[in-house]
C-alpha cells in the first residue's frame, strides 16, 4: 500500500502526524512473522503513548474505511475480523 490513502478528503480532519504514524506502522510490519507481530504491536503502542498519539473511535472508523477501499478482499476480511475483536473487547 502506498501513502495515497492519506490524501483522501475524508481524512482531512485527522492530524497528519497520526496518519504518518499509521503509514510507518504498515511499512514496518510488512516483513514480520505472526510470532513477531505481538511484540511489534506492543512496541508500537508504547511509541504511540510516548508521542501522545491517540485516535477517537470516529477517526478509527474513518481510517479503517479508507484503508479497506485500498485493500485486497483478503486484507479487508482480516481488517473486519480485527475490528469485530476490538468491539467485543
């Protein structure tokens, strides 16, 4: 995925630093195995806290909708599963 998704008008109200944080997350995680993913996500969460990066539910839903439009059907299904798990938490 390239960074064109960040230029979607629906994202205009979201701080660019947040979007760049997400873009870096995507690129950094591409080569990780499933075993490496959890420690990576924990480190990312810690980095986000240190940088005071938080997302409202509305921001998350908007970002997810944009990313899903750019994703393969398989990736979109994985995103849906992750979002269901998030809501059930």
